[in-house]
């Protein structure tokens, strides 16, 4: 599934106000911006203390199914908040869906 469709599906599933992505030369090379609603922010805050273990768990799972990406690269995933209600996720394309679902389910 291409990234645009993946983001569209995630946006519909979680009712994000806006989503967009960019790829670049940095590693990992995908940065996604999710514009969150209040309910997303509350969920994210509840899981904030678990972010390292969430990333590690997702990386372990993805490394089983996507052998083209090393676990070390997957572990370079970063999350940062910015500009009121935006969440920026820098990760690999193969990890995006699982990570967002783990964060917001």
C-alpha cells in the first residue's frame, strides 16, 4: 500500500484533522505529521511513559516481517510534539501503520 493511501486510511480510522508526510535523505527517511484532536492528545499523554517500549515492540514486530529494514534502523524512530496539536513521527514506511495503531488504539 502506498503512503498516501496508508495515511488516508489511518486518518479515516482515527479521525485525524489533517495528515501529511515527507521523505528525505535522513534516516529514517519518512516524517509524518498528524494533526490531533483532543481525544488523541489525551490518549497520547496516557501512553507517554511507554513510548520507548512501544517503539521497541513495534520495531521487533516489523523486523520479523520486513527483513529489508534492520531493527537498529527501526529503533531510530522518533516522536515529537509541535505547534499546538501536531505529532511528528519520523520512522520507516513499514513501521508507520503499526506504530500509529499502537499509539491510538
